[in-house]
C-alpha cells in the first residue's frame, strides 16, 4: 500500500478536523469556520499524532503543512492546468517512488571522485550505475576513464532524458531507460548503487547471483544488512557520505 495512505497521523488529523467542522466547537470558540483554519487544525493534530507515534521528522513536517498548503493554494485561484503541469513534472522526475522505489538525489563530486578511484586500473573496465539519475556520476567515471565502458540505467523519464543528452558526447558512456532489476550484472567490474535501505537485501541477492567473482559492488550510504563490507570509504563531505564496498 502507498505509504501516504497508511499514515495514521493524517487519518487521525482529518477525522478530528472533520469533527471540529461538523460540530459547534467553532461557534463556542467564536472562530470563523474557514476551510483554511480547519486545514491548519488538521495539520497541527496530524503533526502531534505523528510525533506521538514516533514518525520520522520529514513525515511530521509533511503532516503539518500538507493540508494548509492545499487550502492556501486553492485560495490563490491558480489556473487548473498549472496543477496538472506540476503533477506531470513531479511524475516525470519521481516516477515510481510512491511504490516504495528510490527517489532522485544525486551523488556529489567528492563521491564521484572516490568511486572513480575504485575502478580497477586495467584497461577495458566496465561499470554500471543502477538508477543513474541525471547521470553526473556516470559522466565523471566515463570522462576520467576513456579506456572503459560505462552504463547507466534510469527509469524516470526526465532524469533519463537529461542523462542521455548530457552523455551524448561521451562515446564510452551509454544511458538506457529501464528497470535495473531486469538488467544482468554479469558483465560489470563495478556496480554502483545509490538507492535506499529498502532495496539493499534484494540488490545483494541479485549481486550474489549475477556478479562475477572479483567484481565490486559499491553502495553509497546504504549498507547491505547483516553483510560485512570489505571496505568502507568515508568521504570528507558535509553529509559524511560512506561508500560500502563488497567484493564478490
Ligand atoms: C538516489 S538517485 C541516484 C542517482 C545517481 N546514481 C547518483 O548517484 O547521482 C536513485 C535513482 O534511481 C532511480 N531508480 C530507482 N529505482 C529504479 C529502478 N528499479 N530502475 C531504474 N532506475 C531506478 C531513481 O529514479 C533515481 O533517479
């Protein structure tokens, strides 16, 4: 089930706000019963409920501002096509994130540099970025190793298009549109992934089944649960990025 639908904070807040608007509480408090005020009350109640239920900070913030933002935007009287356009843009960037897939966030330059240093030194090396985003990391690898072949797979349409366009002048770099779960990992010396904690056990099973002995799985930020990495590289960036390296 999509995470938004099972958020108890939202449900509880909505229920209490509905009770508030359906009863005489607002009259008793002598407050005008406006949709915006009801939305704010819903947000505050949902925020408190989410806090009591120990939900992560970003969910609490979403609970707090979601309905007030909707009510506020309605009051701006914006043309309906604008909402459709914003929705289209978000879908083209985040694609299947609502199903629990990984959203778009990008490896930084220092991380790309560290990943490049992990590539085997011999010529003809092959590497893949699973979920290449806008392809920055992939281009960094490919431009630094003209002797190698680099592949990126991305399923979200807009990042894929940007990645493909930006890589068009690199002859050793291919960006494909598709689902990396259906792409074999056998040909690669290094597999790079910057995903989330959720898919790591499945990725590990896929890597064990498909990657060649001697090849390297590198996971940015998210370790494989219960598997000791051979090496952890700590990047000196602001977010304290770690690269978990698993030799196959
Ligand atoms: C956190 S971003 C990482 C982007 C890039 N690898 C980097 O390090 O800068 C993860 C990307 O994986 C993509 N993605 C998630 N699941 C995918 C799948 N099953 N197949 C292809 N792409 C996927 C998302 O759309 C997103 O762009």
